[in-house]
C-alpha cells in the first residue's frame, strides 16, 4: 500500500470518527435574532417592541430608516413596488415616538385577542412603522369615497405608514381613523396566515376561491367584466361578484385568493355587524364567504369570529 492510500485511509477514519459525535455536524447558518437588536428600552415604545419580540419572536421597529428599513430576513424589499404605491415614501423615514407608542398599543392589543399559536403563524416576522405611507391609498368607490390604506407587505416584512408625504400635516390618523388602522393590521395578518405560496401545510378552504372564480383580476383582464376601473371600485358590481373591498377584487386568481380572504376577515372584524348583515343579505356570494370564514375560525382555531369582532372594535388606545 503506497503512502497516498495510507494518508487517504487515515483521513477517512478521522472524518468518520468525528461524525459519530452528536455535535459534529452543524449547519453553517444559525438564527442570530433580529437586526438591529431589539432592546428593553430606553423609551416606552422600545419596551413594547421588546415585549412583542420576547413573546412572539416578532421584530417590530419604529426608529429605523433608509436602506436599513428595506432589509428583510429574505433579502431586500423591491423599491419599485413602494414607488408604484407612493413615490414620496422613499427613502423610508422613521416614525416619531408618540405615534409609535399609540401604534404599538394597538398592535399589542390585536395580538392579545388571538391564540398565541395563531400569532406565531404570521407570515410577516418583521414589522416597521414608518412616517410616509408606503401602501396604496388611491382606491375609491363610485361615490368618490376613499378607502383607507396604510400598509404594504412582502417577503416577510410589513410596513405601516401614516403621512401622505413630507408636507402632510394631518397627523397619524390614529385618532381620526382608528378603524382604518385596525383594518390594515387585520388585512396584512390574515392575508399572510393563508398565503399558500410562501407557507406549507396551509389548510385553506378551496370552496372559498370558487365563489368568485372568473371575476378575479387576471381572470377578467381585457373582458370588460371587472368591477374595477383603474382604482375605482364599483361596490354594486363588486358585491355581486363576491368582493367586499377593492384589494379583494384585484387579487390575481381564485386559487391564490389570500388578498380576498384578508379583506373579508378585516371587514368582518372592523365593520359593525348590523351594517355587515345588510350587505351580506344583499349579496349572496359575500354571505357564502362569510359563512366559510366563520366555520374555518371555529374549526381550526376555536375562535368565534363575531366575538373577536366585538372585542377588536371595542379596543381603544389612549
């Protein structure tokens, strides 16, 4: 046996011997926690971020800006999507501390109403409150009434914004449109929970998407049968097709209808029941979706959706 073979056998013995040890094989990547680090203070807002991190492993920030704000666990946010929604949102500007405190009280209150195991299913682990709204807020109905929209989510991150641009002096709207903020929080969370493209082993009721099959964005493109005309949502036609909100109608297709689902759940949780009953009775497709959602929450999470709606609508911040 020549020296090369002897050396090869010796190396293999060492390798195989090392592999018998329990701690010998370790992955190169290890989770090191949120970046930047979330600390318990110094402000009350920081303390609330820290509490959410400790309880749910959610990474919530309000004081980071620029390129750092665009980083996610999966890479970097595509700036062109934010530019399409609101060019004034870039570069990202950090929120102010007073708004952060109010927002974090609301977000903490929302999670406290849900089972902890459900909160941990959130698609978005990284949450950023920012100054200028990076979400699409140009949807209106046929009466010219605007739909409040202040969120944008992708790649494991969701942004919440409050000002239209740098010259906007209308405040954070947590006092004037708390329901709008609640709607956005619900929409992003429940849209993410059922995002089958990014999550495995999702139990999603197939019959839900079939209710509006043929009317979703890409399915009606070029047919003239859409309830959307650019950013204008025809509520009558939308209701007949099974859509409660413009973001539900612009959902791409019936077999990946997480936007539709998120919008329906958000409306159920934020709109008074007396108002919803009238709408659902008028539009059978919406009522069918409501019944599926109600049963789904009961079966998989033991949640009474109407009880949750009552408690969420009653939650206030001071």
